[in-house]
C-alpha cells in the first residue's frame, strides 16, 4: 500500500522554507527522485538526501534557502552542472537547475544544457525516480508522474522513462543501479530493461571502479545480497566485475565423484551471515571465503576432489581483487584476508575433540577477530541434512564456550608474552640474536600448549631453562 499522503512532509519547516523561498525568487521548484519514491513506499529508513529540481538557478535558490534554515552549512557550488549542495540537520540537500543531457560513447559525463521539467524527468534512470512534488504555493504538493512511476511502484517494477538501450548505453552505471534497486526494494527489472542491460554490459568498462564498488557495497548491505549477485550474473555484469566468483561455477564429475557448486554455496554463506551481522567487511569475507577453490581444484583417484591450500591462495587473491576494484588496501583489506586465510580453522576444530591447546592457538592467531571468524564459519554451514546441520551448530556452541573458558583463564587474545625480548637479552647480557628468538618462541609455544600458565613467573623459569639448554649464562642481579 503506497503512502500517497504528503501532508506530513509538506508541513515541515524544510519544505515550507524551500517553497516560500522559491516563490520569492519566482522559481518553479520540485522535490524529485529517491526522496519522493521512498516516501511513497513508506520506507522506514531515515532519508538523508533530498533532491530539488529548479526551473532556473538551483544555485541561487540554495544560497537563499541556506540563509533561512537555522544551522545550515555553507553552500557548495558545482557550476559545471549548475548544482549546489548544503547540509541541514544531517540531511543533504541538493538543488539543481532543470537540464537536458547529451552523451558521447566514451564517457558517462554528459554535456549539460538548461532544460524544462520534462527534460529533467526524461533523463532520470527509472520511472520510480522521475516523480516530482511541486513546492510552489499555487499547486503546492501536486505529484507529477509523467511515466506512471506510481503504477510501477505498486507492481514492483523497474522501468526506464525512455528507451532502455539509450538509457543504459548513455550512463552504464544505471545498469548497476538497476540491480541495486531491485535488490534493495525486491523489485523486478522489466524484460526490455533486462535485455538492454545484457546487450550493453560491456559498457560498464567506462565506469570508474570506485563508482562500481559503491553500488556493489549497497548490494552487499541488502538483507539478501544473493538476489543482487545472481542478477548481476544473469545480466552478464558479474564476470566483468568479479570474475573470481564466476570461476567457482559448476559441478564437475570424474569417475562418478563430484564436488559441490561453490558458486551457489558462496551466496548461501553471504545470505546466512547477513542474518547475524551488518558488518560490510565481514560480508565481503563471506563473499570471498572460497575464491581460492577454483585455482586449487584437483582430482585424485585416491582422495577424489581436493582444494588444498585454497585459504592461502584465496587470501592472496583478496589483495589482487581489492587493488583491481579500488577497494581500500588498509586494515579492512587485511581483515578480509585474515578471515579468508583462517576460514577453515574453526571448522576443523569443531569436527574434532576440542582441546584447550587447539583453542589457545586459534584465539592467538585470530586475536580480536575471533568472534567474527566463528560467525563466518557458522554461516559456512549450508548442508541440507538437518541432523548434520544441527550437529555442526552444536559443535560451534562448544567451541564458543571453550573460547570463553580458555580466554578467561589464559588471556590469549591480543597475546603479549609475559617476558619481552628486551628482558631476555638483559637477563643473558646479549643483543638481538637467534638464541633470543628461540627462547621467545619456546615460551610462546609452552603457553599455547598449556605446559605453563600465561604468567611472568612461570615464563621466567622457562626462560632460564631454555637459556641453559642453549649454553647461555644468566646474569645474576
């Protein structure tokens, strides 16, 4: 049921101020685009962006509105496109003069000329984003819907205002936006649009990787990202953006032995993890956790299908993918790498008898990310066998409990050795050397194996014993 009553927003300070200022300046003005769409859908998310289209100078209107809205930020002006932006109460307001656009085949950046409201609505990506609300006094609150966007909202359809081939070829980013809106809203892309996206998929190459990633991240943050990624694959965009995922497709059979389809398994894992976390980078880890399986897949007569070292190979592939797609090469990338590299470790522990030693090593290696790692591994359980599914999840409950017990007792998370390298050197009167490293490693191993507690006194005693083995002389104090 669409919310066609605009009374609440039209009575707000913001819209009254914009409308009154527009009348004072003699400028025909409309609220347009995503804000109107989301109001009609009664989406619960907070609107943080509102677009206003002006027949005349959007810059002039923005400057005058800024003077009247208390605590509004300074107006940012972009003269090339005739736009101006300001912030008020955490809402971004963009004012743009109604315009026509013409494109060249090499760029999505159009030549812009002044136009009518009709011209401006024609250039919109989808009918549901082309609806406008009049803000001038005489027809205040009138909805203008030249392409039946209201009907498309009712039916849950994404359709372009003009011929879809032109719309997508002119600005190929709209192809990604179509998939993203379909994912966010649960809409269907109508057939002509779907066919046009398939036909013009190669045009995505003129879009910057940063723009593409922005849309992919929005798909990733949907409730069910698999919907968007499978749609990207259907319209031939996924192979051009994330070929590492496409390489996971298919089930091979040799001598009657098959392996699971790691392509569809991956999206099951992503959907699973989205039920427990909104963390974008943990979702990326879920998406990429098996990418090393394509290059490491082997068939052996004795063992069947194997993917030896796929975690290590996958972690290296994460760096290459992040670099290619202009994703951040910082701690976020390192986190995803770490999750991919360690993605099988808890599963192995959960399948075996859980020892304190194995838990200590797991917590030591995962550090502060241990809970994220277990969450990823729980999402990785996609078996359709109910008994096996329950057994795996129960095993992970045991692992989580063991982690709490071991951590409370041994304080392994973010482990710092009780005796530092400097203390060892001082105790034996040595500088940096192989022997000092051997003693440090012996102390760490003894703590992780549970031979000694994670305490200074016990570590000092072991230090002395290890030094003696290496023929080092302790300096008495």
